[in-house]
C-alpha cells in the first residue's frame, strides 16, 4: 500500500525536494544580524512565468528552479505539481516580492517561550495553514499542510499523539483504485483524525486529518514519540493565551500538572482529548485525506 502511494506522490516531487533540502524552514535560520526585515516578507498575487523563475538563479545562486518552486509551494500551501500546473496555465499565485528573503522563511515562531520546558511539542496553525515541531521551544522542522475543509473541520484543541502507524489506511475513504486510502507515516491525535502524508492541492482539502508532504511527514513520524503534545489552534495570535491558561495541563507539563484540568481556550472554550471540538499581502497569513 505504501509502495503504491510512493509511486503516485513521490515521483513528481522527488527531484525538487532533494535539490532544495537545504532551503526550507527552521533548520536554516539566518546568521545573527543577517535576517531580512519583516517588510521584505511580502507577496503579490500574480502570474509568474518559467522564464522569470529561471532568471532568479542568475541573481542568486541559491535560487535554482527547484528551490524557487519550493518557496512558492510553501507560500501557497500547495504541492509542487500543482504549483507547476498553475505556472503552466498562467494562473495567479502568491509570489514573493523578494525571493531571496524567503529562502529560510517560515510563518511560525522559531522560538516559543511557553513550551521551552517541553522536550517535544507539535503546533498546527489552521489559518496559515502550517505545522511545526519544537524541541525545548525551538523550531526544528516545519511545513505547509492541508487541514479539514469547511464541512470536515479539523478541531481546535490540545491533544497528545496516541498512536503511530507507518502503514495506516483509512477505514472511511477509498483511493482512485477503490481500495482503502493509504495514510502512511500516520500519527493519531484524536478520534479518526491523524497527521499523515498526503496530497496537498490547497490548504483546506482534507476530511479533517492533517496532510503533510511526504518527506516532512517521514521526518515528523521518526521524530515524534507517543504522548508528544499537539496544539491545534485557529491562529498564531491565540498561542500565548492558550499556553498561559494551560500551565497545569498534563498534556503539556507532565511534571507539574493537574490531572483534572481540561484544556482551556480563549473565550472560555474548553477542549480536551477526543472531546475537543469545536491580492497583495504579508506572509503572516498565507493561503487554501484524509
């Protein structure tokens, strides 16, 4: 099952991921004093041509075609093959006003003081949509994701990883071959909702699960331990409040927790475990399983 998924998903993006593995996310912070100003993190919704992408390399040798496509994929929360299709069809997409500034860009905070005492922590921000994984509060990996569509929402809440399954398959949905849909490198977080590798046509395309590109999904799967806390939040703005209100929550702070405390969210919303329900621009809010 996993082999078939690999044949369907890896081939179109394999060369791109290999060629640009040094570009993305938190593992490539700017050297001290060299980070570009926030004003450079801006984009324009427009058409971009193959020729323009090829010309980027002439100005910056780090911006190969595959590296530039990686940046566009991150900014648009859309897999490489879809980005390439948009370019070929002349469709407007989010294009950085300065590609060089985006080489190590992430929309997530690279350090979260509120989880500095937690060995491992996973953050999912739905309005970006993005996932990041942290060690002692420091971002060690991140990627764009796909979360639930409006009718299949991914619920805000504080959870823990309940189960790991490298060859998980869906019990609810079928693939194009009429077989149970593969959900490889899967981490169960609540109910029937898993974090796993999958197709990302846009930021809101799943039935509720959190879809990751294949290689980040593999990395996250290997990195994660059962019991790792997972925070799903609607936006970055709510994170400090949620963490402050849950200092005694066992899902976050096992050494100093109150086993009776439910997860607390702004406006009095409480969530816990499987009962948790509920044209130009800046990159603080980019973009749209199983």
